[in-house]
């Protein structure tokens, strides 16, 4: 283990000591648990990677509505009457 020195305001140190007493652990153990909890798991779940939202809307089709938007809008509204709009 690595020893780490952390400077905190007196109020935080008092709260840490009180919570440690209530939990029957040392303040150092409690602080270590708090840091570990803050940092989260040490390994990423399988199949995850950064920016996993990239490409989420891709249909896989080469026929892109984004590229034909004018045509799609024209087709949609050509079938409408004044009462529909």
C-alpha cells in the first residue's frame, strides 16, 4: 500500500473521525474507502469503451435520410392536402 497525506479542513477531519468511530474503523480506513468509492471500479465492464455513444444512430443503410432530406420532405408533403397541414 502507498501512504498518502491529505490536508482537509478541521470540520472535515472531525466529521471523518466521528463517522469512523461510528463504523468501528480508523479514519484512514474510512478515507481510503471513500476515495475508492469516488474513483469507481478499477476495471471497465466488458464491451465498454470511451465515447460508446458515437454512431449509435447509424442504421447501417447506405440510403441516408440526412443526405436526401429535401426529397423526403417533398414526398411527405406532396401527399398532404391543406386540411392535413
